[in-house]
C-alpha cells in the first residue's frame, strides 16, 4: 500500500516515522537514525510529510521538499491536542501525522537559508546583550560591596569603570584584578554587538520589505529586519488583526454564557518580535511626551487615561497591523493626515 501521509518526529540522532495510507491504516511505524533519514525519503514516493515546528525543522523541511514531498510544519501547541495518554517518540509521530491532515490546521511557512541566517544574527546579538547585562549587573553588585554605587543604566558604565580605576576608592588589589577582567569582557561584548548591529543594518538596506517596514514610526532596522525575516508569507494572515493576535498583542479571552471577559495580552507567538515592537513604541511615547506634536495627539490623549506600559502595548498592536498592510500592499508607511480644528 502506498504511503500518503507521514508524521516525522525529529531529534538529534533517532527519528520516529508514522505513515498511513489513504484510508488511514498504519503502513509504517519505525525508527531511523540520522544517517538513514534522507535515504529513506529519497526512495519514497512523494507524499504529505508533517513535522513539528521545532529546532532543525526548517532544515529538514527544505531537504525533504527537494525530493518532491509536500512538507508542512505544525506548531507544537497544536500537535498536543492529538497526543494520546503517554508521551513518547512513537506517540508524537502519530499525533503529528493526525494533525497535519486536519483541514483547519495552521502551519508554519518554511524559511529559506537566508532568512534563517538573518534570524541567527538576531538571536546571537540578543544572547550577547544578555551576557553583557549579566556582567554589568555583576560588576555593579561587586563594587557596591565596597561602597561604590552609580545610577542604573548601561550608559552609566563609564562612570563605574572610572571609579574602579581610581586608586582612592580603596578596592583591594585581588578584587581590582577580577573586576578589571570583567570590564574587559564587557568591552569585548560591546564591540561584538556593534558589529552584529552593523550587519543587521546592512541587510536591512538590501531587503525591500525591511526597508518599507523601517518607515513605520518606532520601527528601526533591527525590528524591521526581524519582521521581514520571520514573516515569510504575510498572506497567511487574513488581516492585520490576525498578525497582532499571532504576536500575542491582543487581550486574552475567557468568555462564557455570552459574556465577554478580556484580560491581559496573550503573549503568544514570537516573544522576540513582541519585545522589539513594545520597546520601539516606548521610544515613540518618549517622543510624544517631549514634542507634543499634532502627529502624537492620539498617543498623548491615550496617555492621559492609561499607564505608559499599556499605551506601548496598544501602539505595538497598531504597528503590527500597519506592518501587515505594508507587507501585503508593497507600500511604505504614510502618516495619517492631520485635520485642522474648526
């Protein structure tokens, strides 16, 4: 019997396969080692292959797609509903095989090598920023033990380093050597972060979608390039509202009996994109408070009624909808016309 659908549970070394024929009867249920996987699919007639959208899934999707198979990536949270009782590799593969055939299932588009390369650059920069923050906090805490305290913020680091180099502070020699080594690590990380940011800006200038997205207020090259590399096919979202919901920027619903109850935002989807949008909109709020320009009238009016953090989330939701419209229409951001008061 010919295999029509396969659920593939990927791992580092051992892969689990669950295949069914057109009527749903199980045809294949076996384990394959990493070295055997491509050879197996190369000799298999083209069929539908479902893979959980996890680590290395995009790589395997591209490799299997080259053999003529129709590969679909299923979000792990959607696979869980089809998992029976115990969890193991065979049960996971069976659940994936069942989930990929659902007509209303939502799939993750397969990313290209270039898009994954840009996202690796973003993730590496984010990792280095976290490491630098840890070192700065450690340096601040250690120097506080000797009574040396400066205001918070990475921009205050030079003041802390200057006090470390001051002999009048009375820091013991053994502690001074350790703290000086931490400062060297912080400087090296700062240099690497700046180099990565230059590469991100350079890629943003060469990508048409990223250039258009960067025209949105509060969206810089880092956010624009992350959006362009992550949202590979904007037509998968029916509207900008669906994109904002995918990013977790809409209220969580807990409604029953015809009564709508809305809570905090869902925080679903890509956490990195959500953070970039909210941080960018925080900069817009600072500009609105400082300039009081007519273009920020809506923002300032909202700030009078709501906390700044809530306003930044609302602006991030609005920016996500604008980003969808720009990606769909192939246009740049156009600021709304300001009507004069009568």
